[in-house]
């Protein structure tokens, strides 16, 4: 291949109108160049899947998912209700894998949909404080928080902050114990891991929230946030909401952030 040919080939390549002309040498050279460029770009793709490094603000939900380029809105067809779809966001990678899982489930006659996805600090604060007011007859603040913590996290301590969590189909365990719900749950138990999802709140754990058959976590991203949260958050980190003073006595980090299904734990 002469010098002119190489220069022409490079020019064509970058103008993205590569045409493998007349001789084999030129084709081989182009293949080598493509492979080289592919190798150069590999780390970019790898980093792309973890673009948001863990920070205190991120793991405690102090951001707006709708304004982040790493988040994407869930399409109506994957949401339980049209209303829910208007405000549900996930990290892009979580969403890609979730859609693959939904498609595979549908092939097996199992219908999946999303009830809740990313919830930032303010969203979780709203849930928490509504329950705090509702449980006003509990004898102590500790008991009041403990009651909420059966199923809801303190603002700042929810996995739903991370863009990696979804609540699927129904938010009662009883739904998943018979009929269509049982079929859905059995399918998820058998297949969710193939798509990166794990159920963090299984039954028979010693600490933490009650069992939640509807809550699934996308581990390839969630593991790094879990690791960061359990290493960097303290019980004194939780503040600026009603009942926050109970976090220390309840040992939120040890009992609720760490206290998940061992299969979903980072190494
Ligand atoms: Zn959940």
C-alpha cells in the first residue's frame, strides 16, 4: 500500500465513509485501525457505566434526578399507572437492564411494571413525615420511627435515592403469595439476577426493614453506593426532618443500610 493510499484511507475513515477499495492490504489495514480505535474507546464505555461517583450528597438523595443527564424518565408502557410514569426516573443503565428483564418476562407470560423508582431526599422526607404524623399515638419517638421503619426508610438512608431501585407490580407481600402475584415473584426469584437485580429485603433477616417482595435493586451500580454509604454515613448524618433525633438510637446505618439480604451485599 503506498503512502497516498494510507492517507486517503485515514481521511475516508474519519469522514465515516470508509470504502474498502481494491486490494486486500487496504482492507487489513482498515481492520487493524478499527480494532485499535475500539481498544482505545473501551475504557470510555467502561467508565460510562459508573459516571456518578459516590458522594455523601448522592447517596443521601440530595439532587434532582429529572435534571441529571445520567437519569432517564420511565416510559408509560413500563409504569404501573400513567400518573406514576410522569415522575419516575432511573439511572440509564438500570433502566436498560430493567427493560431487558421486562421483555424476557413478557415472553414467559409474566407482566412486570414499575410503581416507584428514584426518590430523592425531599420525596422521601414527604413520605416519612406523613407517616410520622399518622403514628402520633405511638408511646415514644423511638417507637414512632420504628413503626415507620417497618417499610419506609429515613430520608437520606433510602436505597431509592440511588437510581438503582424499583418497586414492582404491587406493594403488599400478600399479593405475591398466590395466583398471578406468586407467578411474578417466582419468575423474579429465578431470573432477576441474570439482569443484575437482587431483592435486598428478604424475609428472616435479623435487622432492617420487613420483607419487601416488590423491591428490586440493580446491583452493578447499587453495590458501590451501598459500600460508600455504609462506610461514610454515620447515624448523626440523618437530620432535617421530623423524628431525625431517633436515628442514633435506632442505629440506622448498621441496622437498616447494612441489614440487607447478604446476596445483595458488596464484597
Ligand atoms: Zn422500594
